[in-house]
C-alpha cells in the first residue's frame, strides 16, 4: 500500500510566495525524507527528519513532522522559478524508502 | 567526489530482449538500492544490496528480474525477456550504511530510462 501520500497533487504559485506541501503516511517510521525531482532527472535529497524530531530547517526549507498525526509538511519560503519541480516525501524503515506519488510545484516568474 | 553513476541513461529494447542496467555507487558507499518509476508515479523500491549480498528483494518481480552487486564492479539490474510494461525509469541509490535510527540518506543516480518497443 502507498506509504507516503502527498497533498496537494499540484501547486502553482507566484515567485516570492511560500509553498507548503503535505505528506501523510500510514505505518510507523524512523525517519521521513523529502526529495526533489526536476523533469526527466534523478532525485535530489533535500532534508531528512528523524522520528524523534519535530522540525528541521535547511536554507529556505522548513520541514515539520507530527508522528501522532502521521504527517509531515515541507515549506519552501520565498520561492524561485528554479524551485519548479516534483517533490516527493519518502518514509524510511528497514533501509528502504517508500515514496508517495509526488507534488508538482510550478513557480511562475 | 563523483555522485552515483548509472549507465546507460537511455536504453531501448524490443520485447523479448534482455536489459542490463549498471550502477556505480558513490565512493565509500557499500549499500545500493534500486527503484523503478513509472510515468506520473513515485518511485517503488525493488531491491537493496550490499557487496555480494542481496539484503531485501521484496520489491522485485519474482520472474525475469535479478540484481547483483559483486565484490568488484558496478551493481547490475538485469531484466530478461523484457515486456512493454517494463518501460520505466530505473533509479539506483547508494548510502554509506545504515545510520542510527535505521537509515542514512540515499543519494540517487540520474536514472536509466528503459523503453521497450
């Protein structure tokens, strides 16, 4: 069954705005990771948050994790056209990652 | 430090042929993972290998698919007698090991796009 489910499926915003993407999962995890994929390319690791962490920052990225609700959010502040990509959450357990279907983010210049 | 390398980047095969996909992990990484991505889908785990060992192949189809990670050389994902449904992007990832809490971040290669005619 699908572990990570992202929401919304697609998001279109103006450059400079913030983008918030959500991910829900079903089973227990020991970490959750967010990845970015540009069209036709491989995945780029953005951030990893462990199950005992609630919030983590990396540059313009902020990730939260609520294990009681089995959900995570990725916030990209001050978005840029170059942030246009698909974003995936992936839950990690026993060495393998389980990915959601992804969110397509379009940032209009 | 070179990243994860995969070749070929694009592979075209006719139904019934064999496809061999190669993955060289990042330097110092001894754990390799293969994932498959169908169009408009997320990645699906296939297999996790360490040198000379298959650790978890729970995502591998039972027939026609095999993977290896020999002591020397790249990891190979082999698909025998390909069918149209095998058309997908196949990604390899590597990690240095399993960290505290069960996992390190995985570093992905650019993928091999397999097209079966």
